[in-house]
C-alpha cells in the first residue's frame, strides 16, 4: 500500500502556497453551518480550511496533523485573518491517542484522511475519546467507488473507506450514526468538469 509519511506531506505542503482550496469543503458547510459555535478538533486538518471557516463563525478550532508545515500554514492564515486567539495547532499522529487542547470538544471533524482501514478506525476512536458526550463527529472521505467512477484522490482501494468499514469504526468508537451516505461532488480541474465520489458521515458520541 502507498502511504505518505509526515516528511512526504511536509514536502508537499512546502512546495506550494496552498495545496487545497482555501474555502471549506461543501459537505462541511452543508452539514455543519447550523451547529452552534463551540470547540472543534479538526483531525488531519492540514492547512485548516475547514477549521478556519468554523473559527470565522465563532468556534474555537484546533487542527491536529502530523505535518508541521501544514500546521504552520494554518496558524499563519489564522493570524492574518484575525482568528489567531481562537486557533490552536497540535502535531500528532491521528492513529495514536492524543491529548487534544480543546478536549472535550463539541465537534470532531475529519476530512479526507485517506489511510488504511485499521488506522482510520484508530483515528476515529482517538477523536471520539476527545469529544464530550452527545458531541458531533463529522467526516468526509473519497469513497471506494471513486476509483472507478470518480476523479482524483488515492488510487489504492484500501485508502478509500467503504460504508461498512465506517460503520464498524463508529461501533468501536461508541458513535451513533445519524447520516452515512455516498455523495457526488462536482468540481472543475484544469478547466474540465469532474465528479468525485465521497462518503459523508454524521454521528453523535454516545
Ligand atoms: C488530503 S489532506 C486533507 C487536509 C484537510 N483535512 C482538508 O480537507 O483540507 C490529508 C491530511 O492528512 C494528514 N495526515 C495523513 N495521515 C496522517 C496521520 N496518520 N496523522 C495525522 N495527520 C495525517 C496529512 O498531513 C494531510 O494534511
């Protein structure tokens, strides 16, 4: 299986201004825009596009990632946008238990952490442990079907979770699933219209 190390990610983040769009993911907006502001932990949050969108809406936002370069970019953008006092960075491997700064949080967020199923299950367990009872966990990933009918993302099946794998991870973590569905995402890449096949999870800590 092809996996990227923290050094690989650091190099990718250091190579260009923004690796990802600076706007939040469309499903993050759709599912989370009506939540009252509180404390959010964005696991594998990268440059923090989703955390920064929440911070601008009044949230205290912690991005955890194993790329220090990504975290530095997140903190620099937070400062530039006047959100520095609400934003926190934690260098951590998502698959290991971690003492998050904002635990117990009201919201846990995971966007496109494409790793092997056992590692992803460990990450969901670790993030859930940092949530308050009744808190929300939201996740979005390239789904397995993206390999055959979607554009972009890893081309390794094991790194694209299925609904069954996510259901099992939620059970192990103690999460009640509210929504688990495959969704299409339409976007432009180099001037060409593309579709991505994502899986979206909304769950609640028991
Ligand atoms: C595709 S990017 C998504 C970034 C961000 N969530 C977003 O949607 O813009 C995946 C991120 O996961 C991070 N990552 C991958 N494996 C990780 C791990 N085991 N622990 C922590 N971060 C990890 C990478 O450094 C990268 O920032």
